[in-house]
C-alpha cells in the first residue's frame, strides 16, 4: 500500500483484531491506548516505506517510546523507556505501525509464557495449553491473525519454539545480524531479536528491514541489511543435512513422521539429503543453562530499586533496599536463574561449571562448522520434541521445562541463523520443522523455507 487512507484502514483493522484477541492475554497494551497510538502512527507513517501500514507487535522486552517496556516483570511495572530499540526505529522508518507490546516470560526466561507477572498467554487453538515462550504473546497474536508479524527475542529458542507451538514462522538471525540496542539484556552473548510471521515472506521482509549495521551496538556486524531472496523453483543444488542426534529413538513418532514427510519433499524438490552427526548435541541444554543464567545474573544486577521501575521501600539502608526490591520485584524463575548464575560464576565453581560450559560451547559450534565444511548447506531438524503442552504441566519441574529447548539452544550457542516453519499437526496442534544455516546466510534458510512452505501440508495430521 502507499495511500494514507489505506494505512489508516489497516491501523483501524489491526486495533479491532487486537481487541478481539484480548482473551488470549497476548497483548499487554490497553485497547484504548493501542487504538489511539495506531491511528496516530498511521497518520505519521512514511508512505514510501517497504512496510507502509503494516502492523507489527513488539515483545515487551524491546524498548519502544509509545508504550511501557516491562519485560513481563513487576520490577519494571510502568517503566517507559526514554529511547527506542534500533529494530523498532527501523520498522518505523519503513512505515510499519508498532501494534502494542506482547506478553512474555519474565525477562524472556521461560518456554511457556507462564512466567509473566501479567498472567499467562493462552494458546490460540486450545486455551488449556501454552503458546510456548518466551515470545508466546507475539506468536499467539500472529497465529490468531491479529498482526501479520511480530518481533520476539531469542536467547535459546524463544522465537522458534513458540512459532512451532502456534503454527507460524519464526526466524532467529545470526548473532550480530540485528542490533541488540534497546533489547533488554538477558544473555548478551546469545540474545538476538527475531521475527514471527504468518508466512515465510512476512517474517523475512520484517527481518530484512530490522537487519544491518548499527553504530549503537558494537556486537552488530558492519553489514548491509539482508537482501530478500526470490522464491526458488525447486531445491535443486541444496545439500540438506539431517543430524541424527536430533532424531533420538524416543522422539515422538508423530514428530518423526512429520519430519520424514518434509525430508521426502526435499528429495522430490531436487535437494540432496545426507545424514550428519553433531556429536556434542547431548550437552547443549546443560551448557546453555549454565551460560545463560551466568550472563543473566550479571545483566540483571542493574535492577536494584535505585535506577528503574518501582522501589520496594521501607528499607533502613541501601542493602535492605536492594533486597526488598529484588526479592519482591523478581518472580521465582528469574530468582532461580540469578542464583544459578551467581553460583556457577563464584570462585571455586567457575572452573567446574562456567569454564567447562564455555569449552563445550566451542565444541558445539565446531560440530556445525565440520558439517558445513563437508558440503552441507543447511540442516533440518524438528523445532521442538512435542506439540504445545498443557498450562501448569511443567511449572513445578524446571528441568522438564528446560528440556523443551533441546533442539533450539544449539543455534544460539553457535551464533547461527535458524528458522522454524509449520510442518503438520498432532491431534490438531501445530508442530514446526527447523532449518539451521551458516552464519549470515539467512537468505539460504529463507529460500529453502519458501520451497517447503509451498508444498508442505502444514495443517495436515502427521
Ligand atoms: N526457554 C529458554 C530459557 O528459558 C530460552 C529463552 C529465550 O530464548 N529467551 O532460557
């Protein structure tokens, strides 16, 4: 679109759809504020932008000027950022409309969007289930048709896992492809902003807009924005690796059937398919759950009641102020991560846990390099070991919750790009397949995903 009246109509329709989706508890912005803001944004949007008039919801751990940025936490209740994330600024410059803030696990720690102080987000197809997490609000809004695309964030799978659970496309870019400026830090060596979209094209075009250099983030590579590939005729010329560690004997047979169906399609589309081995995969979850909490414990030290958000006072001295604010402001999962992170970094345990985890991280990254050096272009795996689970099912068992990230954390540890797209249903619930690609070759992931999206029966039972 390029006509201001169309942008206005798009803003109104998005506001109506977001209000209709209210029962999901996926959007944290009050309907009245959202409508007002969307209409004002549509009036001021750049008509020549490539996303002109497109509503994009933004996860609540990404700073925006319009709305509060709370990270689903009491410790940031009512917090309004004085600046906006580069990704958000780029969206706005391309004419997109920021369609409210989406619910998430507190500080993006979780796999179900149950760890939000604002209540859990419901799965759009079955309200007894979770939408995945931590970007569950973004995934639910896209799946419910409220917005065509949304920003999420990835530290260990928080875009791909909810995309898989909700039946939408999720892309986690290469580390350094998208600026982290204005993304509230969780695990700085792992964090990336990612995109959820109702189709490969919607997710890819938003990614191309938010990607590229940013002088405000020194970990963002000095590269041009991603160029969108065209939809390929076939997969001729692609060598697709199937890592055997991602298909263990106890994998849910329906997940395996859905993946096998896609692998057959690869061959029919002209790709060469090869089994490969990534031998350090079994250590990935343990490695991730040392490194991510270690970095989180350091990053979250800034929430002390003195600088951001509310202060839980009545304290006699500064230590008591910190204790009261952090004790009451953080939820149980965040406190658990801070404790684990502080423990693995403390002298005496640093070598046993943190250093070991860093060494293992290097081996996991090396596994991928070896596979790519042997001529594989892309890897294909399930995104998650199961479809969406029931709310409450894993809340009391953090390790069971952590294991839902088993197929996603490796790409974050290795800094590689990965994409999840719907490949079928199990008893009516979506499941996703994942491509993992080589650093900065998101265009190859997107090309392959285009080819699969065209032919895969995404809503058929596996
Ligand atoms: N579920 C993972 C965790 O809890 C991943 C989170 C994320 O990617 N932000 O840490």
